[in-house]
């Protein structure tokens, strides 16, 4: 790799790391809201259900809803 290419690569890595940190901060800031979204979603599929096909709806019984793992990153989005 030429010196010019190595310099460009170094600068590009810094830019990408900066972008990544920004994305992580934004996602982490959504944590409380993400918890609420998950609760709302689970409530909707247990009470109203979801469309299977056309106008047919299916409710998910509470016993079929998986338990949330007991760890801080249980609902973490992987990108």
C-alpha cells in the first residue's frame, strides 16, 4: 500500500469510527422507548392479534410469548 493510500485508509477508519459511535449513541438513547415499543407490540398481538391472511386475525396466547432474557442487551438491535 502506498503512503497516500495508507493515509487515506487511516482517515477513512477515523470517519467510520465516528459514525459508528454516533449510531451507537442514538440507539442507546432509544432504550426506554424500545422497551415501551416491545411492551405495546406484545400487548397488541395478545389482545387484537395480527392479520394472518386477509381479514383473518390470530391472537398469540400469553403462554406462547417468550420470556425476556435477564440481561441488559436482551432487546439490542444488531446492525
